[in-house]
């Protein structure tokens, strides 16, 4: 692709979602003729290190310093973090073009609410599938939306093999940042973090079926602190473990079934041919993933 702005490009990312898209564009050669400077933080920095990119490009930790040294920026759009929003806001103050990467299908406005009037003040929004393009067009009418190749998804699918562990379940955790009532009492006195309610709901749904499942492997979200889900391994009805060491593609390769909430990794698993379930409990909002093929355990039994 050749219709990018001239000059040095600054890439700012924190959350894993957009970082995976951006950094895999780099490894695929989409920006091979562009002078790039990185400002990566948190999960994004870990991903770049794994891909061997930190040694290939200049890096500047301080976002404001970066903005003064580049001619245009590509930014992730984490909805609960401020680093990327700060970068976009600073870039706008200095009339630097902003290209924002939407890696998901939900919370679009909170991802771009660094302006007082809550507008998407960017030059372009970048998406990697038609579902995201359609949603963004409705949410931000008149904004230029560019469809970029889904290199991260392509890379993940290429690395996923046939299930290697019979009937293994991979449970994809993610921080919900909401609390839902106990699924048995539905009372506020029993509020617990949403991701824990979802796992409890999944186990309850599993007990109602005669599905033959093996190990249940919990994969924490990249932003989860170590040990967050250790208590869930004390389950007496199923063999539950927590594993984060392997890559996502390796984790999916080992699984026959994949269960999650609203995670992008569910889309990866679906594209790889796995049976994918949404474990959001009845007292939670609907699944935001617009992809056909994801089975909602509120409406269908596990194993269907």
C-alpha cells in the first residue's frame, strides 16, 4: 500500500488487540517503505518483543516526545486506557494526521472520546473486517474508514493445527470491569466480577449436559495480573488449570472447544474451525461479537 502520508510515522499502542493488528502489519511488510518510531506500552510492548520488533525500530516511551518527532501517527484504541487517547489528542494539537485502529466491535466512542464533543477526530479509522466497517460507518458517519488486511488473523490461523488434546476446553478470560449478580440468586449481595460469573455459568451449563469434556484450560487475558484465576482450579467437578505460557494459536490448537465472553480470540478460534461458545450469563448484556457461528450458552446447550 502506498497512499500513506509522507514522513516519519509514530506508532502508539498499549492494549493487545490493536497492537496485534498493527505489529502484524509490520511483520507482513505493509509498512516496509515507512520510517517508523515505536511508543509501545504494557501488553503491546510484550507482543513487539515476542515478534522481534523492538530491536528493529527506534522507540520513545514518552508519548509527547514522540509526537514532536513524527509526521503522522497510527494509534491503538484501548477503551479503558489513556496512553493512546493522549497520543491522539496531542497529535491533533500539533496538526499531525491521526490513523486510529479499531480492533473490536464494541465501545467505539469510549475508544475515541479524547475530544470534549465526543467526536471521532481522526483522519482515518482502520478496520480489518466487514463487520467492523459496517459498525464504524453507523457510529461515525462521514468518517473515512480504511479496510486493512487482517494479517494477525491470517497468522494465527496458519499456526493452528487440528485439536491435539481430545475434548479439551479452552476458556478465554477477559476483564469485564462490571459486576453481575450471582447466577443462582440474582441478588446484588452476591456481586462478583463478570468474568468469574461467566466461568461459573459455563460450569453450570456443562453440568446440565452429558458432553464428554476433558481438561478445562483457562487462558488469562494479557492484562490480567498473575494468579487472578488460581482459585478456579480448585473446582471438584472438572479438571481446571490456568495456562498463559503458550501462544494463542498453540492454545487453540490443543482445544476441541473454545469458550469466551466477547474476546477477539473467539473470532480467531471460529475462523480456525473450532466450535465456539459464549458464556455470558443470563444477567449479563448480550454478546457483542457480530459473527455468525458463535453459540450462546444462554440459548443452546454445550455440545450442540
